[in-house]
C-alpha cells in the first residue's frame, strides 16, 4: 500500500516541468472527504474496502474466472493508449452534413488499435511480454457474462457505501464499471470524462496526474467533433511548447495509488494515468457515474460549467457551418481584436 509522499523513487516516477502537489489521502470515514467531493476536488480514499472482494483479482484469478467472453483489448506500438472514438467518424458526417461526405476522409492515425481477445490469451500475452513488444491494455466493462465467481465478487463490493456517496453527492446513475488490466509503463494520456469517477486500484500501482477544468486553456483539447474529443493535444511526456505555449502555465495534482486505494476523479478534471513499477501489470476498476441534475446555477459559473458551455458552442457551430473546418475561422473572426 503506497503511503509515502509522491517524490519517493520506489516507483521511479517521471519528472515534469510543471509543479505538482499531492492529492490528499484520507480515510474514507474522514468528514473532509465529503467536503472535497462536494467541491469537486480530487481525493484518494483509503480503507473503503469498496472492491475488497476483488483484492484477489490478479492475472491467474481473472484468467480462471472471467469466463469465455470476447473482451476488448487495445494494442499500441508505443506506450500511449489515447482514446479514439470511431463513432465520431460517422457522427461527424451527420454533424457536418451532406457536402462533407464527398470530401476525402482524413485518415486519422489511431494510436491504439481496438480488438477482442479471450482472457486466457490476454493473460498469456502479459506473461510473455518483453520490452520492445507492442503493448496491450484490456479495457472491458464488467457485466453478467463476466464469469460466475467474478460476478459473485462484484455483488460483494461495498455497494451500500458507494451508493450512499452517489446519493449524497447527487450523482446520476452508475453507467458502468470498466475493468482495466495493463502493462507497467502503459499510459492513458491526458483527457477528461463527462462523468464522475471513483477509480479503484486493485493490483499494482498507478501514478495519476490531474489538472482542474480551469486549465482547459493550457491543455488544448481536440475539437468536439474529432475522434479524440476530450483528449488533450499535448503530450505531457514530450511537450511541444512552440505549438502549445500555455503548457508552461500548467500546475497539477498527483497521487500514486496502490491496492485498496480509491481515487475520486471529479467530472471534467483532466487526468493522465501511468502504470508504474514494481509490478509487471496493474488491475483497476472504475465506477463511472453520470453527472447529476444541474441545480440552481451559482454565479460566477465554475470551470467545469465553462467547459460544458464551450462544448455546446463547438457542437452548435459545427452544425450551423456544416463544415467543422470553418468553425475555427468563424471563432477567430468573432474574437480577434474585439474582446481583448
Ligand atoms: C479507459 C479508461 C482509462 C482510465 C485511466 C487508466 O487507468 O488507464 C481512465 O481514464 C478513467 O477511468 O477515466
Ligand atoms: Zn478517464
């Protein structure tokens, strides 16, 4: 169980140009926990036993008990697993209307290829993996086909505790739990999700770097119609300050989480997550909850609300212009020399 400050070199952590402060680590019964969650600030919860029933979910156990399903796996030549939404290629046609259909479809580079695999084959590939091989990352929603023992373990999660959190903080419904099994060194690059996330670490350690929604301007997300919607264009591990000068203003929060820890990643908060040494692979399970109903709007509006507004403006303009390429031109015309 990780207990020290993050500078410890037990996980051989990469150094960054931007400052990083530790995310608070609190026992789940500490009253400060609900204050932090209420104010949409990240916190590492210890002692929740949320997924205690899954503490035995190592590769051998999963191999024997995940059943015979075809599970989703991503394969990457490098160590980055940047999410690519294939649906956007279709939606973009519908968003941008007929005439774009006959334009040459920009061939997007998919940093990670999606495929399916049996858990036994996946476990074999993890065991046999060696430096230089392409990397693999199993990312599978848990459901009733996930094998009887796994389902039994799932039922024994602390649903009382987590459902009380969901209700207390007025979150929407649990959309799903994503089981994540990845190699040491795998990175999910900087992105935000439109869901509240209780991120439970089961095996191995993950270094999590988070930025608040207010730092949107420093992280240059792809446009909403892009398959990399919600993903930052910047590579924190290989910064390009020419293209993205405001990266210099980044200041982040970090935590290394280990078995039994649960990291609260607030909705719209940016996160960059790396599986770190010493274990060869990591196992995590997230709990994604839809945003709760928007109550009384308090002014001034918050950073995450500005992100939601910017997303809606981008979508509306893409619909109106019928061509996403023209949206940038229109926004520049609107802003340049007028609002400074
Ligand atoms: C596909 C989800 C990946 C996960 C990060 C990680 O553990 O690699 C994450 O970003 C999240 O739980 O929101
Ligand atoms: Zn995420």
